C-alpha cells in the first residue's frame, strides 16, 4: 500500500514539475531576459507550503533528506536545463549555454 501511495505521489510531483517547466519555458520564449530575475527571486525565496505551520517540520524534513540521501539542490540542475532549452534556438539545442553543475 505504501509503495502505491508513494508511486502516485511521485508521479503527481513529476506532473507538477513538468507543468511549471513548461510555464517557465513559455515565459522565457515570450519575454526573454525580463523573466530571469523574477524566476531567480522565486527560486531564492521558495518555502515549502506548511513549513512554518507544522511543528518540527524542518527537523523532520532534514532527517528524511538525510535518510533518503536527498539533496534539494539537485532540482537546480533541472531548472538550468529548462532555461537552456527555452533560450537556445531549436537547431542549437545540442549545445548548452549554462553549466548544469550545481554549487553546494
């Protein structure tokens, strides 16, 4: 049962990521560099919903991340790929203007 719930949850999260990646891509193509600073601000200021309302949330989240060997900054590599894909002409998609290595 837990496997089924977690599988559904991961699929749902993947759909959310795909949707948001498509939105960012559309805005980058339509508005170019004007979108970069607002995206940076959102990424820098993002907080998980309910993180300030659930007692012990951060301790719990860090323990789970440590146990699962999860690093949230891995998502930054995906964001960079989305930005590169949106800002690179279709014929030039083989080359990427930004590095996808994250700094930790």
